[in-house]
C-alpha cells in the first residue's frame, strides 16, 4: 500500500505542475497566476477538492499521442467561499494554452452537472486559446454541450465567469451565457475572432486590447460587469461578490451578521437633494448611506452611468439596488441604461433577491439616435423586467419621476410593493416648463411663465400621487434606511401567483 500511495503522491505532484516549470514561469512573467494558484486564492484555505486530476486527451493526430499532460488544460472541482459551497473550473494556460479538447470539455461538464444537481454556484476562470486545434470537430461538440448546460442552469444557480487571460473563439460563448462576467485589466481579452483573423478578413489592424480588452468590454460592449487590476485583486473581490449571491433560486439570499442597526437615521440625507431641481447630486452617496456599513458592490460602473446597479445588504440580507444617477445625463433613461438595468432586475428576480429602486429620472432620452437605435424596444426590456418581478420591490422617489420613466422605475402600477417619496419628489407627465410650452404654444412669454408656475404648483410635488395612493407615504429622507428595512422585513413573506406559461417573450 505504501508504494501505491507514494505513486499516487508522485502522480499528483506531476499533475500539479501542469505544463511544467518553463510555462509556469512564462505565466508568472506575464503577471498571471496559474490555474491552481488562482483556485487557492478564490476558495477558503484547504477547501479545494479536485476532480479528474489525471484525465488526459485522447487525440493522436499531429503528434499529440506523445504529449499527454494530466488535467488536460483545465483544473476542476469544488470548495467553499466563506463556508459556502461553490464549484469551480480554471483553464490552465500552461497546458496546450488552456485550449478545449473533448476530454477537457467533459471535465467542465462534470462540474456543471454537479453544481446544478447540488444547487451550488459555479465559477469559471478563463485563460484559453479556444478550441484545441488538433482535435477539430470534437472540440466544437464539447463547447456546444457546455453552452447547452449553461442554459439549462440559467436562473437555477448563479454562474460567474472571470476572464484572466485570452478568451477566444469557442471560449467566449460560455461566459456570455452566464450571469456575470468580470475581467482582469491588461492581461485578459475576449473576442470571437482574434487580431490575425480580423486583419485577414477586414484589413483592420488592431491589438488584443483594442479588440477585446477590459477597456472595451466594461464600456462600449458592456459584456463585462467590471474589471480589476490583477489576479489577486480580482479573486479577492470575486469572493466579496459571491457573498452577496444566493446559492440557487430556491434558498433565498444569504444572511450575514450585521453591525449596522436597521433603524439608523442619516440626518445628512435631509440636505442631499439641492434646492435647484436642475443641480445634480450623487445617488451613490444615498446608496452608501442607506445600506449596511456603506458596502455597495457596483456592477457595470463604466457603462451607462446614468443608471447605477449593484448589490448591497440591509440588515445583513442581500438586496439589488437600481438607481438613476443625476450626475450622468441628469439620470435620463436611454437604451443602454434600460438594457443594463433590465438584465440586473431579471437576475434579482430569478434568484429572489429583493430590489430597492431609487428614482430621480427626467424621462426617456429624446432624439433620432435613440429612437433609431431602438429605444422603444430597449426601454420595454426594463418595463418588462420590473413588471414580471415577483420579488419584493421597494421604491423611493427622491426627486423627478417624469413621464413613462416614472411608470417604468418600479412604480406602484407595475408591481412596486412599497413606494415612498421624499418631500422633494416631483411626479408628473413632464417638467413644468416643457408642459407649459406645449399647452400654451405660441402664447406670450409671460403667459407661459405663469402656466409653468401653475403646473409646478399642481404637479411638482409628491402629494398629487400620494393623494391617489400611488405613493404609500411621503417620508423624511433621514429615515430612508429605517423605512426600507421595515418594508423589506414586511415583504419577506411576499407570495405572488403567476399564470402558467412556458416562458415569457421579453422584447430582445
Ligand atoms: C492548441 C494551443 C491553442 C489552441 C494556444 N495553444 N492556442 N494549442 N489549440 N487553440 C498552445 C500554443 O501552441 C502554445 O504551445 C501554448 O498554447 C501557448 O500559446 P502561445 O501562442 O505561445 O501564447 P501567446 O503568445 O500568449 O498567444 C495566446 C493566443 C494564441 C493569442 C491565445 O495562442 C492563439 O492565437 N491561439 C489560437 C487561438 C485560436 O485561433 N483558437 C481557435 C479559435 S476557433 P506551447 O507548446 O508552445 O507552449 C474556436 C472555434 C470554436 O475556438 C467555436 C465554438 C462555438
């Protein structure tokens, strides 16, 4: 027995070296950790259980029969993050560039299946050259089966992708089907076809970064929800992120000890909204002052900054936050903001994370660019997402809630459970000046000015909506945290029945 155990240890040692010291050194020189080093940082110390350590590829073409490396370019298994189970697979770039063979795909699918069966989140760490070129079609089949499993698990367990190196070809579509994608700045890039193919097909000369770096995907494409400076920061922050997520769609949000009293008053909020209705203020200040210990995990920070999305906690339990940001484009809703928030709202609803919405929105953004770009369809996504929610919805209108955007932003009419307004709220079809100019088109300026004042008096307060019960209560800003905490506690037992359907038909 002793000999066999020694042999096992020796084989394990070999496997842990992946593609060997030379390639590990090259990986480190590029500022990247190896797959196993990454897993160690992601999981609680000593909690990683590896599967399929000794799996190798089965191909023989192109001299592959002479190079079989245990693990075959991906390290898989499970462990814990702050005591909560998660599954993980990490592409090992030191082994055939982390490329995907038939055997490699089988390893990934095994942890995907186990994660679904045990209702645990799964995290993929990407660093790969795409399809294993020597294997051809077997590799395509492997990818497709992974994609299918991503879709089967969607809305059942959280799926998270962290891109930590190249992520090319077939490798991009599995992350694209997961709930969240994060990247590491400067060392990671994602694209369907790389710079060489781009140059051949379109004559365009681009770098990896210009084509698919974090600078592109956290801004223009919005494919990535965020990026960090290096592997260590990325994995540490990913642990923090996982702490916000439910394990699956049945267990509800995790509950952590909180040292921040739910009834904490925040007097500074009474002066947050400026007297001038056109002056901006930072909605993130409100968010940080209301949530537990000011801990807000923002998603999509560098894309559509006119809407803010992310996770926080109230009395130790996770909530999703959606908020118009008056600092960017006056908090207007445009196509990008609508899509960004809709996707986030749908995640929260699928996983029973209550949503707190802060509203200060002057309406939808007018113009040919927006209309031609499908504002109607994209705005409908957010309207649809909120309207189909069955999770608790708590809404606070801090200032403007104009027009269709008032309806969309978790209003009472589409399912808001508890809707509050600050005394500074203005709930109306549109701004007073615009309204008067339409009603009194062609009249003297004095008449328009008077009509503006009249409109302001009639509609520019929360009380018209409150008289009709569209607002449950007008609250003092310093009590916002207490009000939200009590509303969420009340709504913990919320139950809604929806009619049977196969699935809805969200406007895509
Ligand atoms: C097999 C691969 C590989 C691949 C890299 N390697 N990609 N082996 N299949 N796809 C190997 C290299 O031979 C090398 O082996 C090692 O990994 C490191 O690669 P380098 O090129 O030295 O690294 P680097 O200079 O950092 O470049 C990384 C790279 C480049 C940009 C990812 O390797 C690259 O362009 N690879 C090919 C990308 C690609 O076209 N993949 C196919 C996509 S098509 P040694 O032994 O020297 O260490 C696809 C279709 C699927 O995925 C679609 C499904 C929907």
